[in-house]
């Protein structure tokens, strides 16, 4: 893709690597190479490849340009491999706690190289799968970096050599995002990491500093803490997980601290002194302290990959490092579209995929519905998990809603108790006048799987009455969703 900040060429323990399989119509440079398309998608991450496949399904002639890994950051260096790492941590944690289940285990341990190898193998399998899907749908995949010299034209180069110029009535920019770098926290790939390096550690750091408590920071903090590292999280805002409901974030913090994480909020790292170890200067509430660690993970957000595409010369409007679009992925320049992380928050893979479908269906002339960002779920896969959709309680009140709030704790659910996961909460928000479901927020075991029930409900414009009359299976964690709704209206049964 045509932007700076290439994916790292990391060699991980076990030397497990996977190759990208590109699907070209004919050999590069052939006179028969068809260079005219209806749509060219720049970037084959979750948003890009889904856009391309949906376009092909609609009968459009589609090409996708990718410079490195099919599946993008999410599949290769983000969503998927981190979940593989977190699964290893979860299994390890369960093994160390088997006594409470009446079981026994000896010599419980882990091999970091094997943990990383499994994670990379999972990514490699899915990477190949994306290539097969594109080939099956007859999408042309062009290997190289793209620029847009003019509306309707895409130039592709590989390793400084021209691959070719291609034409398309519509160009969709899906170049994703990269880690944000703050002054003083510049990654060196050895001791100061971004999520790239944190995903392939050669060994477990004894002392780890994580800067930032969004989903990326908290997930890595949870992973390394579960394996035995002494982890400190520093967050500039006054609470962790700032985008989440304050009550839910507060509960998550308490459980993380019980597990041994040290969390500093309303704080910032002002300096890193590198010697045999790293000494971080942390300022909070007018005081300064020095923290000695072995590794630092900078998880202070991401920034859209808008550079080196030619957007500025074309007059494409950008704002805060992202391309400005309307509800259908259109930029201010006809024929140029954008989706996913490069088009702004929330920077989530499932948002990128859905945004891509909306964009390509609009291009094909279908009556697609604009993206409603309030109905996009957010998930953090730490232990305990956090998931949400819609307005937080504070946001709902700020928007002028009179709110009914329902809560149900995991401690009141039979399935949660049987699982040994009785710490958590499900919280629902309703408009007093209309009964509209305004938001749902959860912390606890498997809530990232439960949240879709409330997402469906919000999309169907479900009211409290509909949810109260819904029969939930027993015994399940999902029963807590029902009880939370009942609690909002004074009808809760098991609390």
C-alpha cells in the first residue's frame, strides 16, 4: 500500500513464516495484462478485501493493490494473533488455578517461543485463506505500493520498479493505520515496543511498562501479567479504557489490579532513560516518580496511513490524520472513496468491513444505508473481557435523555458461578419516554460473545418490552442480559 511505515520484518521464535499468495491475471509486464477495472481497492486488510469480494459479487470488475500481507494489520499483526496469545494466557491461568476445580496439575509452565509460534501459525493460516477467497471471487490482486496520480488512475510500484498504471472509475482507499508515536516514546524495536514487537517477544520481560490503556494496551498488559510479568499501566486520562462506560471501566480496573497490575491514571511518561534497564519518569498529580523496567510498550493509539498516496495533490480532504468521508465512504473528490481506519474512528476491523460493504454497494448503485457508528460494538479481550455498544450513561444524559439503568452482576448467574467466573456486570440503558435501548455495557467472562445480542436489538430498534418478552436459554450467561433489562424496570428476579 502507498504509505510510510511498512509492516516489520520480524523473525519470531521457531522461524514460522508465511507467504502472501498474490493472484495476478497474467505475468507482470505482459501486453495482455488487463489494466482497466470498475473499482481498484488500495489495501487488502479486513476492509479492503471484503470491499473487493463484495464488489465482485455485485458483478464489478475489481482489483486490489497490496504491498505486503493479505489481511492487513488485523489478521497479521492485530486482532487475530493477539487473540491467539491471549488464549494461551487464558489456558495457562486456568492451569495454575485447577485446584479450585478439584483438579491437580504439576510442573505448569510455558514456552514463549511456542506461544508465539502458535500465534503466527494462526495468522498464516488465515492469510492464505484470504488469498483463496480473492481468487475464488476472481478479484485481481496486484503486488506493490499504490499511488493515485490522477482521479481514475492508480500507479503501482514494487521495490522501486514500476509494475504498471491501472484505470478505474472508482478508487477505494483502505490503507489502514499504524501506531502513533509520541516524542520521547519512539520505539526502537528492542526495548521500546509497539504492538508489532510486543506480539513476538523472544522472552518474558520481568518488568513491563505499558503506556496507554485503550484496547491494545490493556490486552497486552493482561497477556504479560497472566504469564508472570510485573506490569505497570500508565494512562493520561483519569480512568482506564476512556471510551467505555465509567462504571464498567472502574470494575475492570479493580479486577485487573486484583490480578497484580499496577495502574496509574491521570499520569504521563515524560522521559525514558536507557541503560542496562529503562528508567521511566512518570508524572502524576504534580509529583514525579522514576520507574525501572525491562521493556516498554507504547500503546497511545494509531494514525491513518494517508501519506504518499497523492491525496493532497488531488485535493482530498483530510482531518486529524484521517480521510474525511460521508456515510457511504465518499470523499470530497468524486471517484475517490475511503473506508476503515484511514477514514477515522472507531478504528475497528468489523467497522472497516461493514463500511466497505456500504461503500461498494453505493458504487454499484444499491440503496445502501449509511453507517450508524453508535451501533458498532467495541470489544477488549483482556481478563475480564469488556464489551459495549451505544451510548454510555454519561453520554446518554449529556444528549438529553432521561435514562433508566439496569444492572445485573455475574455473581447472580448460575452459569457464571459454575464456570468460576462470578465477577462481572451487565448494564443496560433505556430512554424513559420511549423505552429505546440506548446502550449496553459489559465486563466479565465471554461478554465479547454476548454483546452481539444487544447490537441486533439496537439495529431492530427494540424496546424494553421486546427484550422482556424474549426467552433466554438456561443455564447461560446470556440470561444476565435479560435480568439487566428487567432490573431497569424494577422486575429483576434473581437479584
